[in-house]
């Protein structure tokens, strides 16, 4: 009888928790998938709570991971141009990389809230546009300079992770 109770307790506890069976992705998982697929990934900026330009990383209700990456098809032509871009964009509090952002979330509620906020912001300001793709716990934001066909390449890789 004790053996039965122990086995029953084991199965009961192993089924407990908030495990949906879906593995949460990290920003690193997504970047590695892009690289493995041969997408033109250049420089990568991984943000911390201190360096996130939006000051949302790690804050309650917001993303738990964020990075920016460069699509090398849109790299500055010379190191001098890149230095000027870097100084300008850093003074504006944003990444100077043309490519996009990857944001990872702990919960679907937080992800959906952020997605709604981004889509509303872009609808209200058509001069500022990003492609927005969502997969599992990730929001992928791609800069408007990237062509629709190129954005679809990133989306396709993301959806197959």
C-alpha cells in the first residue's frame, strides 16, 4: 500500500505546475536559428536592465530578454559612417543597427499586451513602421528598411524554431 501511495504521489506531483509542454525560447535561440539558416546577421546587441533603450527589460509585465541585430545588407558603407550612425542613434536612446529586435516574454499575457501596444503605436504613427511577428513567447520586430520578402525570411525561420 505504501508503495502504491508513493507511486501515485510521484505521478500526481510530476503532473503539477504550470508546464504547458511548450519550451520557452530565448533571444539567443532566435539569433542562432537566424545564423544557422544563413540569414545575414552582423553585429548583435544584447540588452540588460541597465542598457535597454526602452527601460522595460525585467520590469513587471514586460519582456525578460531583448536584443537587436544588424542585417548586413544594410550596413553603413564605411567605418566613419557607422561611427556617425552609432553616435546619433545612441544619443536618441535607440539601436543604430538596421535589422530588428527580438523580445522574449515569460507569459502570453505580457506578450499580447506588448504586441497590442506596438501595433497601436505603429497604426497611430505611419511614419514609424516595423514588421511585427509573434511566435511562442517571442516578438520579432523588423525595421522598415528591410524589404517585405526579406522580412518573410526572418519570419519563416522564427516560425520553424
